[in-house]
């Protein structure tokens, strides 16, 4: 099962790199694309941190309104920053899985932004959510890219398989 998840994550990295390549030839300053990808990246980063046991955001205080979410005070990232941070997050997620075995996929993790009742799922389910969430929003970004005169990349899983499971090329 772990190999299946490694395939899904390798596909996700490849598809994200393909998206960034397509985006580089289009409207890199488009605010809507940058906002949407910031959401994709933020969510993927949160899942990576949760799977690593390293998340330190005080979700209970954010949800109760005691503190302002820290990402609201950050400037919108540039295309280059988003690309670099996306690549970094893929590397962190891949490094996390290196130490795992199939048993680790069954470990329970708590998704802190769903407080009541608590959202406790397996690591495998958290990985699947991260992959599907990214796929959903990447599709939206591809549509936006096309709407702005760019050319969307075909990043279906079956295309990745057909091409021999290529590694992500970020340069």
C-alpha cells in the first residue's frame, strides 16, 4: 500500500511541476492564480506538518477567534516563491514517507481545524486528502490559466503512468 501512496505523491509532484511550467508561460502575476495556489500550498504544508507531527498552529485559538490566523497577515507570494515553496513541501513529504512502512499508514492523526467533533483519521486518509485537495485546486488553476490565455498541461495520472512515471522537473 505504501508504494501506491508513493506513486500518488510522485504523480502529484510531477503534476505540480507541469502546472508551474505551464504557468511560467502565462500570466505569472495573476492574483487569482497566486491566491488559489497559496491556498493549495498552505493546505499541503499543513498536512505535511501534521503527518510529521510538527504542526504548531494554535487552531483552537484561531477557531475561537482569540487570535488572527497568521497567514492573513502575509503578503501574497510571487510565482517564484510559490514554486519554490511547493517544491520544498514535496521534498519534505517524500522524506517523511521514506521512513514509513505500511503500518505507519494506519497511524491516527488529528486534523486540528475540525475541532468538534475531533477529526481523527489514518495517515493514509490524510495523504489521500492532501493529494485530492491539490488535484481539485490544480484543475481550477489550469482552467484559470486557460481563461487568461495560457495553455493548460495534461496532468492526468494515466498520462504520468503512460510516460513511465517521470520525476518532477522543476527547472
